[in-house]
C-alpha cells in the first residue's frame, strides 16, 4: 500500500515538474536583444517601458540586464539585488534565486559581472546554466536583453545567439552611423538574425521616417540586408524625468505620447511573425551564446 502511494506521489510530482518546465503553449521563449552602436540613446529606458507595455498586453516578460558594470536596470527601476548571474555561474545561487521581482511584478535578472564570466564557462557550469535557463521557458514568453553601449564581442554574441535584435538609434548622425555599424557587424555573422530599427528621440514623424528609411536603404544597398523599421519614439522630457524618479516612463505616464508609441511597438512585436526558425528557448540561447567563445 505504502509503495503504491509513494509511486503515485512520485508520478504526480514528475507530472507537475513536466508541466512546470514546459511552456503552456508548447512554445519556447523568444529572445530579443536590444542594442545600439552609440551609448545613451535610450536602450535601458525603452527596454523597461517596452517590458511593461508587453506585460500589459499579456506577454510574460523577463529582462536580462546584460550591461557589464553599469547595472542600468537596477538604477532605472529603483530596486536593488544582492545577487547576480555570477553567483549562479559559480554555483552559489540558483537562477530562480537571483531573478528579481521589480515593481508591478516585472521579473529581471541582474547580469552583473556574471555577464563577462559567460564568455568563459567550464563545461559543468554551461550544462547547469543551460538547464536553469531552460526551466524559465515555462514561465516566459519573451526575454528582453538590455545590452551596454558599443559592439563588444559580448554584445555581438548576445545578438547572434538571440532570435532577433532591435537596434536603437537617434537622429544624431553619429548614432545613425554607429547603428549602421552594428547592422554591418551582425550581417557578417553566421546566423541571419532578423534586425529591426527603432528610431528614438525624433522631433517629428518626418525626421524619424527619414532616419529609418535612410538606414534601411543603406543596409539594403551596401550590405544586401533587409532591416525593418519597428517604429519611432518622440523626444519627450518625460523620459529624463522618469530616469530621475527611477521609474519606467511607461508606468509614470502611460498616456504620454512616448508611452503610447512604446505601446504601439509592443503591439507590433507581439503580433509580428518573425521570419526564420521558431524560437528554441532560453537554454538553447545560452548554449549558442557560449559557443561563440569556444
Ligand atoms: N525619447 C526620449 N526623449 C527625451 N530624452 C530621452 C529619450 N530617450 C532617452 N532620453 C534621454 O537619454 C538618456 C539615456 O537613456 P538610457 O539610459 O535609457 O540610454 P542607454 O542607451 O541605456 O544608455 P547606455 O548606453 O549608457 O546604457 C535618458 O536619461 C534621457 O535623458
Ligand atoms: Mg543602458
């Protein structure tokens, strides 16, 4: 009797575990890298507001702060974390333990110095990291990765390992040429990653459209590469105010023009059918990332 009860209990536990580690829709999380060439163009502000806008539309979002030393997400959310990815890699904490629950339930992972360590994993570390990221597939539809400025090897590897990337630029000429530089670097990589451009801080629609089309045309002409334009966000003093208040601008004033524009981007992203392979999930993403450093 006792044996039977035990095995029944075991079976139930196993079923629950399967349920927990498999996404309800049967699909794996989609990984999107947010990057730019030039720094300070709005990556972190946009990543967080986009995360909230997507959450409001029903997506289960997870954010990875992959900015090497600056802990951008932490500052802009006004929350702090005692642990980061490094503790997971070193086996001191489980990934679940370092996922921080931010305001209104936004889940995010502090990368900290663990981001650098990702480039130098032992086989055991990689194996356990792939498994623990894979577990998060069950509760995640989208992983947004906020990267640091510039196109370091780590940043290009995040882009190459992800399912798609959003390149952010402003109408400033240096920002445009740097964004083009990112597109060029990514295009030279092995995997054909779908890229889209998001023009931030545009004074008006006309300017934004000119910038978007200009980059799109240059990529097509010189790189033989299609880049879609994901959208435009206006210049809005709310963004700087929100940074000072350590609050995502989308939460601070959802009706502001810049917030509504972010919501449009969120809607587009959710409904967008990306070309190419279907997402393979978070475990596969980490594995691919690590393979660039073998
Ligand atoms: N749409 C906008 N309107 C007005 N100001 C903006 C807008 N977007 C960004 N900014 C300004 O740019 C600053 C930098 O934004 P943010 O920190 O999000 O950029 P970042 O790309 O993450 O920077 P870094 O490369 O250093 O990580 C903000 O503090 C804000 O002052
Ligand atoms: Mg940032």
